[in-house]
C-alpha cells in the first residue's frame, strides 16, 4: 500500500528547475530520509507534497488522491482553496525554523488546528494537546510562549502540533538544521519515538546517524534529481553513484571531516 | 604580520599592578551637570511667561469656567465622542476589507482596493464631507428597483454625511497601516497555518491578525486620536459636535477665545484618555513577544 507516489514530478521557479523528473514511492508506515547537499531540492519536494508549492508537471499522489486536482473523467479540475486545505490535512509538516504561532502558548499551538480545522471542542483539544506535549516531554511547558522556549523545545512543540492533526504522513523539513548542536539530540529522540509508532515519515535531513538508525530507506538527491535510493546500510555504507560518494566524503566520515575542517580553520586563521 | 598565539596577552601589564577596586562599593563622585540647571531655569521661566501672558490676556476665565461643565458643552462633547466611534468603526471595517483585498488572489478585488485608496486618499477630506452632504444634488433619490426609493435629503442627515465622509476617508489611510501589520508577520506563520489545513480567512483571523495587532496598534492609536479632532470638520455640514456647539455659543455671546479654550480643554482630555487606552492595548497584544524590543 503506497502512501506517497511521485511520478515524473518537475518543479521550476522561472528558468531555475529545482525538481527534475522525480519518481518516488513511499509505502504506508515507511520512514524515508532524504539526504543531499543544500539546493538539491529536498525541501521543495516536501513542500510540493503538502502543496505549499505547486508542481509544474508529472503527478503527485498522497494517500491515493491526486494532489491539487480532482479527476473528472479524462480531465482535471483544479481544487479550490478549501479543498486544498482539506487535502493538506493528510500531511503534517515540521519546519526547519519551527514556525510556532508566537502569540499562542505551547498548548494553544498544538490545540489550534484541532479546534479550528477538525472542529474538536476546545476542552477536548486542550486535553489532547497536553497529552501530546507529555509525549514530547514538554507537559511542564504547556503555558509557555514560543519566545520562552529553546529551539529544541520549540521544535518538539512543532512536532506535537503536527501530530495533533492525526496526519497520514509526517514531513520533516531539516528539523534540526536551525538548532544549536547540543539541542539536536532531544529533537531526534522525539522523532525516533514518533517513527516507532508506525506513522509514515519523510525526513529531509543532514543527520546521517539518524538516517542510519531510524529510516527504512534513504533517498539521495542532488541538483533536483533523485540520484540513488536504497536501504541506509547500502546508501551510507556502500554508495554506488560517484555523486553520492563525493557527498559522503565531504560530510559523512566524521573524523576525516572534522580534521579537514580544523585544517581549513587553521589555514584561514594564519592567512588573516 | 607575525602570527601570535592567542593565549598570551598582547601587551604586558601585569594584573598584580592594577588597583583592587569594586565598582559597586567604591564611593562615587557626583558629576555636576550645569547645563541641566540652565535648562530647568529656562523651562520654568518660559512657563511663567506663558502663564502670565494668558492671565493678563483678554480672556474672561470666569466664562471659560462657566462653560467648561455646561450641559451644552457636554452635548457637543457627546456627539464628538459618538462620531469618533462611529466613523472609526466604519473606517476600520473598510480598512480591514481593503488590506485583505490587497493580498487577494483575485485581480478584480486587488484592483478595486487599490482604486479605492487612490480615490479617497487623493481628495481632501473636507471636500469629501461636502460632497456626501450635498449628495442630493447629484442623486435626488436613492434606493433599489423593487425595494423602493427614498429622498436623499432625508437620508443624508449631517450625522450620516459626517460618518460616511470621515469613515470612508480614514479607511483608505488605515488600510495601509493594516497592510503594514500583515506584512510584518513572518511568512512562516502563514505556511504553518496552511500546513495544519487552515484556509486563508481562518489563517488571517486566528494567526496573522492577532500578531499583526502588535504592529498595527501604535499607528492606529494615532489615527484614533486624529479622528477625535477631525470630527470637528463635521461642523461645516452642521453636525452638532463640540466645535459646532462652541461656535454657536460664541456667535451670540462673542466670547470666541473663551469658547475655543473650553473645546481645547476637552479635546486634550479625550486624547489623553485615548493614549492611556492605547498603552493597555499594546500590553495586551504584546503577549509572546518578550524579547526586549521596544514595545
């Protein structure tokens, strides 16, 4: 049973083509990590999946329905705003910069969608929100505003907010890239726990260890294309494509990378 | 340039030679500020001069006192307050519709919103008031086929002309304030709201406007205070607000300055109250923004 199917998906901004013939199948319950250099189209692919961006050609299916259109016989009717909003409910999104609603407390952030979109009673939604915050380890911060939370805490609230909508698939757009190094672990831990519940997850990330441990498959993207797909052991341990080898060479092997970086710092330091 | 290692001081002052001091406990010398003293003296002198001038001027303060709390004054004041509230409410409704219209995906709505602002911002407010008041000269009857018609003269009372004239005009100005407020909210907030399945209307009401208010309120407070005083324009179409009442009085008792002093007092009182209200609104909508920026 497939949850997300992309067939020949293309997306461009003006003359800049950011997605080129993307073909991808994600099964129900599967956890897929998308890795690749910045500008490779990871984020855009995720944004197309929940229709923050419109694809230019191909077709993109989420949980059996074509995104953005209704099929009438041989023809397509573009969905209106309300129908798109309805379709988006099947995908939850966690953003790189958290995007918590800054005028609402953590609990209100989580409860807003259920009350306004799912028409839950405010009381029930508040109770559910508290339980979700408990799951991400932040029940004690229920009354805190986003500005009073650390980046890691904000991102955990954002995960709870996405979960509150009971989506079929969760999309993570580089969820730890905007975090201080010491806060990354707490977010990854929560994501790992969420993955273990069996929900479908697609995670654009630079955290190769997370990809290795948690994902069923890893997708490597570069220059708007999917270059290589496979199980994490193979992609990260035995890459075939030269582009992927180069990418892993640049960021992958931690020790070599660290030494390389240290050398770079020394060099730039002495020349200054 | 020589490469230095970073853990050695560049210049050699041994720490032991520095005096042992604590800025918290050491006795401090008071700085003299001779300029400040001069400023105070000048300000007091100026105030004394003004007070003296007004006390000796040809103003009959007993008349001012007499009319300050007269019932006719309160009637005019009441109508000023009423008109401020009515025109401001109308203006705000127009402004919000326009600001939302600017961001509409429908180009007809966008174009209409822009044209409205162009028209109402491009002509004097006084002119607009007079046009509304004299609407009957252009359209003697107003109404709809099948519903019935009414005489425009009956319909456009001074109150209606002033409310429409002031409201529609201020709406054009305030729409830009609201638009600025909407622009001030991070685009990520729109996206996060979309991502949980909210429509544009709901996003604006539940996510964007509550955050935009923080930016909107200070200039809107300005507009409110401006409107309080702009209602005086309505006196030209015969609406009985404060200035109109004061003028009516000095037309028969010739105490022009006295009456104007009375109205000045009450305008100041009104705008002072509004300033306080603005302060509380800003505190209310500043929730979640405790980052040390100036509120």
